[in-house]
C-alpha cells in the first residue's frame, strides 16, 4: 500500500494556498481575468517571488514560467517542503540566469495552489474553497494573469521569458500574445501543442484522483478529507513520463529494495516501486488534488496553432523576439520533434531563432537538473541578447 | 596574407588574419544588408564576419552541439540540424544568399542540397576542395593510392568526405540543374586566385579549391 497519511491536514500547504508567505497582488473585481472559458475570474490573487534588482531602465526583467507542479519559488526555499528552489541550478548570483544582472520574476500560475487563485483558494461568493467552481483555465489564461502582474510591476517589456515543459508552453504563448513585450524567449523541453499521448497520461492521473472516494466530487476540503491516494497514483504515473527508460535502467534496473530475494507479495520489492511510492507520497504533502486537475487540463487544451487558423507560423508572424529553443535527446514526453516544429514555424516567419538539442539520458526532467550544456546555451543566449538590449554587465 | 587584402577589401585586418581565404572570398561576394543562411556554419566564424563586416542578417545550420553552442554564445541565430534533411523545411526565397563552405563533399545528397539552396535563396555560394588538382591526380596516377593532402588529411576508411568532385564536375552539375554561374574563383594551394580568364582546364589542374556564386536561371 501507499505510505501516504490520509486525513492529516497539511497545514503549511493549506496556508500557502490562500495566505502564502510570498508577495501577493490582488486584483479587485473591476479588473477580472476573462478566461478562455468565457467566465470572469475575480477577485484574482497572484503570488510571486522576485530575485535581483530591476534596473533604472526596467530593461533587465526575466520572467520564469514554472512547470506543472512547480511554483514561484525558483531560487528560494519552498515554504511547504523546506527544500531549495526548484531551479537553483539555473537562477541565482553568478548562475546562467544571473540575479546580479537580471531581475527575475516568477509567479504561481492561475489554478495553482501556492497562493495564486486556484481551486483551493476561498471563493468569496461562498466562503468555501472554489473546488470545481473555479472556471477551467488555459495556458493563455495563465499568461494573461502574468501580464497583469508585469503591468503591476511597471514593466513594459520583458528582457526574457523562459521556462521548461508547461513553462515553455507559457513562453510560446507570451511570444505569440505579446510579441512587443518579449525581447527574448527561451522555451525548454516544450511543445506548441499537447500530444494525444500526453493528454492520455494526464487523463489517467485525473481519473486516479476522481476515483479516490475521498475526492468527494471535488468538495473534499469542505469535508476535511483529501484524495491522497488518488493524487499519489497520478504523480507516480506522471513521474514515469519524466524519466527515460535508459536512466531508469541505469538507476534502478531490477534491483530489489532492502531485501535479498523477492517476497512473493505485492510489497515494493523492486527499488523502482519504492522510489515511485516515495515520489507519490511526498508529492501529496505539497500539492492540491483539484489544482492537479486544473493545471493538467490547461496543458491538454494548449494548441497554439489552433488560435491562428491552424498555422503555427502565423502565431509568430513578424515577430522581432529572439528565440532559443532547447530540447533533450531522451525526452519522449516532449520530444525533439515538438521543438523542431516550433523552430520550423519560427523560421517560416523569418524569426531570429537558435535551436539546441542537448544530449542527455535524463529525459523530460533534464531541464531541472545539473546539465552543463544547458547552462552554456542559456548563458550564451542571454549574454548575446543582453548586449543587443544594452543591459550592462552589472545591473544598474 | 597580403593577397587577402586584395581579395576582401571590406574586411577588417584582424579578421583577415584569422579567417580562411575562402571565407574572405565569400564575404566579398555577399552584398551588405542582406539575409544569409550558412549551411554547416561550424563555430560561426563566417556568420560573425558577415554580420559584423557586411551588416548581414546571418543565420546558420550546424550539426554539432559544440558548434551550435559556440554560435549561440556569439549571439548568432543557429539551428542544430542536418543539411541533408533540414533544408527542406525552409520556405522559398527566404534568403538572399545560402552559403555552403567546404562542406559539399561531406553531404549525402550534394545535388539536392544545391537545388535546395537555390530554392531557399536567390543566390548560392559554394566553396569546395577541387579533386582535380594535379597533386591529387598524381597520387592516384603514380602512387596508386587514395590521395591525402594538408587540406584533406583523412584516409579513405575514416573520411567524412564522401562526394568529392572536380571543378569541371561542379560546372557540369550547375548546367544540369540549370543554375547560372555569376562568379567563380579558383585558389591555388597558396591561397592565391588563379588568373581570371584562364581556361577551365587550368583551373581544374591548379585550383586547390574553388568558390562559386550561383543564381537561379
């Protein structure tokens, strides 16, 4: 069985969902977010973190977009898990996204559970958590909300927008929706649309959550329970897709967990089983199940070309943004062919685009890991873009 | 390198010393303020030369990750890809010039690549080693061995060069694919251009490498 702890209220997580330790911008009802679903979301809270200093010309802002289960704590300790920020290899003083030079912003996505309005936030109309009363949100809605935050911060034009996976989808959406506001864009391990296979994996995860009796049709927070088992299974299934077969073989193979021989039971005999169970049970302590439904759904609906008459090239027509597209050889969730499709569309539109396929066995999650080739590419791309943008070596 | 000064007067002295002679020749053939794609751009030396000295909107394709990283670090727009496949993805008339320097002999489909270059660009610039040079001929004729030279040091069994041609072979191909030769220069093995107006057989015998500027008919 899964070693999760049912009926334990995860207080830190609950607190972060509605009253986070991060700075929060609250948009009053006169400034609603009009969602793609056609439903206004209001009032809207956006929780975010910043690192480094905005220069006088406001030309050095880098927006980092987080992935499915990420959050705004790019390079600061996560208040729920106590762990370091999720991209500290990439963001920080002297790192490729150098906080001595750039002003780095990251906000929790709409639909998330770390302080931006999401299904675990209190619905002011009812005084209870939104649950499924929150409108379904899209990647474009996430980007609209980020644009409201950027406006609030007084920044006209971002120096760079970057992120991996779902974060990369947001990067592409930014470049398409607000081309004049994005000087440089770096989507990593991303795609311009979610594939059928990817939607399928997400559906498995959602069904696991909804099949948990403690899900209670999405009203579990009212009833003091949580669909921890369902959410853990969703995470276990998803986690497999983030790694390559080769890396799993190399790390776990068929090795047994703390035992010399199989037990002929359904215990976690194999190390890979034990590892996955751990991934599942630690995930449920930091993530809200309904949030997982919403955020996976936003990726499923992402199809950038569809918004431009079926032509991805049209989405980027006439763009002056400088692009650097990055993929990983062993990523089968967002394979290199997805990145190439983006590159082809940018080329067709005459955009300035670089493309690097980085050789690694680390799979989709490679963008989160210590990968010197990724750092070299990022550093080079940003430095060249900073020269073109006239950003001094030291932030003003 | 005094001859290089004559070849590429628009190029800075520091760059001249560093660059290969064929790159300087190519740079001279490119008009200022144009759009250029360099196929197999390596570490971006030519692209940088073109963007700095010719104010060219310079793009590249390069197979090696190392080369692409070097280019990106220089601020160049370069795509990791294989010329034998990826040229097909570019729309017609995207560039003023498409350049292939010292790479033709290593491609799987040289004819297709030149045709694609002329589809994507209004003009194509191709530089290649001449396999008709007398020293190469002599190695086969007198030693009976596959030729190796300073510029082409690989043995037959480990060479990346799979499609060698001579200058006359190349000229024949341009006729076959209906391309017009706007300019052509053969360089002897000291990097000096062979006298303009010399007959093809002289070029073919004494040209160590050649640079052709082609245009669609």
